[in-house]
C-alpha cells in the first residue's frame, strides 16, 4: 500500500448496494464518504445490474480509488438469491476492472472479524464499531452503507496479508488466476 491510498469498499446487492470510501495512510484512516444505491424501484434485474455497473464507474471516476475491497456473496439456502448477489458482485467487479482498479474480495466473516474481532457479529455491531473508529456522527438508516465501509476498513487492516484472499489488478490478472473460467 502506498503512503496515501483511497479504498472503495462495496457491499453488492440487487436491492441496495452499499459503499464506503476511506483515505488510508500508514497509521490512520479517515472517512471520505459512505452511501448506498437504492435499486428497489427497478423491477428488471438486468436494469439493476446496469445501474450497479454505471454507479460503480461513477464512484471510481469521482473519487479515484487506488483499490477496491468487495464483500463476497455468502452461501445461503436460497440459490436464486445467491445467484443474483453473485451477479451484482460480478458487475461491480467488472466496473472496477474496466477502470483498472485492483480488487480484493473478502468473506463476510473476515470483514466482521477485522472490524469487531467476532466473525459472527451483527450488522449493528459492525456499524457501531465503525462509528467509533471513524468518528461517524450518525449512522445511516440502512446498514448496507456501513457494510460497504466495513469492506474498505477490512482491507486497510489486512494490508500485506492478502495471500489467501482473491485479488485482481485487471482483466489479464483475473484470466491468469482463473483459466478454467475462460472459454476460447
């Protein structure tokens, strides 16, 4: 990690996509912004994916993050929900890769562990800890924004420890690490 880095954290979703942006230095981090993209008003799943792609690119163009940390889909019982979540994550990753921003994926448990010390912490516990760490005056109504912020903070805490996480610096890096996912 450079002296000063901007880290974009994304909590992908097809109802609400949360994101948080921090400025990270060697010894501290500060909040730049956290927000969410509301997708409930769009009925068409493909339109939602398009909005995720476009908004992610807009955020990248506005804040110029050096790195993106994204929450991996969790393995739930509902296969359809997991598929939709995976598509949302893939579209957000594609937007980052199209702007040549390095991406690292973290499991929900790893993010919670990094923030609270408990991999089974609730969204509320994660939000409260972030509020304390980053001196956030008021938390958002929906905690998807703090979930995105948590991914960025997790990445800050895991600098230099990324051997076990999936990280891609561009399309060619993704293809090299995933040859089985590419068809000729």
